[in-house]
C-alpha cells in the first residue's frame, strides 16, 4: 500500500494557506463559534502546525483582517500606477479583484469584523480610509460644495461596500465587467442627483417661514 505523499510548504506559503482557510472558517461560523480545531481541519493541517504560526484564535483572526487590508492596499497601488482609470474605478476594481481571490476575507473585513468589539478597529480604520479617499475624489472632481460632505462620502462608500458584497455572493464572475460599469455609472449619477436637489431646494434665508 502506497502512503500519501506529504506536501511540505515553506513558511510564507503555509501561512498564506492558513489565512485563507481561517477566513473561510470564520466567515462560515463566526468568530465565537469557530475553534482552532475547525481552522486546522479546514486547512488540512494538525493543531501543532497551526499553533506554530498563530498562538491564539484572536491573533489568527487579526492576521486574516490585516492580510486582506494589505492585499487591498497593494491592489489599489498597482491599479493607480497603471493609469487610465479614474480613482473610484481603481478603488472598486481593487475591491472586486481581492474579493474574487478571497471572498471570505473581504466579507470578514467589510461586514463581520465591525460586529466583533476586539476587531472592529480593523474595519473602522479601513472604512475611514476609504471615506477620506471618497472625499478627496469629490474635491478633485469639483463636485458642488453642498455635496462634498461627510454624509455624501459615507453614503457612497456604503453603496460600494454593499454592492460589492452582494455581487460576490450572487453575481457571476463572468459578468464582473458589467458590475464594474454599473458602479462606475452609479457613483457620479448619485452625486449629480444630490447636486440637482441642492440647487432646487428653497433658500431658508429667502423663505423665513420654513
């Protein structure tokens, strides 16, 4: 009887495989309901190997979130360096690219981490960075001053995050370009609609009875 050949991975490759498996396990069961044994089983490794890389479940979950953030930053930098696309297009494409490669990890960062008190800072800090970026893009695009607000930036980011998560769950990867085109068309349309509303709103100074 021929025994199974054991695959030996170098440490970085093994760590990356553990992070991917952990993201899948945490996204499926939640942080509290996922044990290190669950992660080891998902990664098809022993508990001993898992604990050689991560001392606790908390450090593992944090490492998953940081890995996703690092990947998103790298994808955004690469997309920006290539030129040609607008800032918002680069940002959404980066999110989708990493999301297709690691949907569980992106879902943890954008949806689940905010609900875990000990990990909410990862989600909050990333969201804040994207909101700040959205504010910068609106200034660069010379959006009307009344819509260059925190509310507008937060709403645009919420739209992108929710649209992305739903697309990763239900959308066909073969039609990703169509999804990106819809989002690209939606963002300036939202800003334009808000601008028209601001221009048509009654002036409270001219109408003191309001």
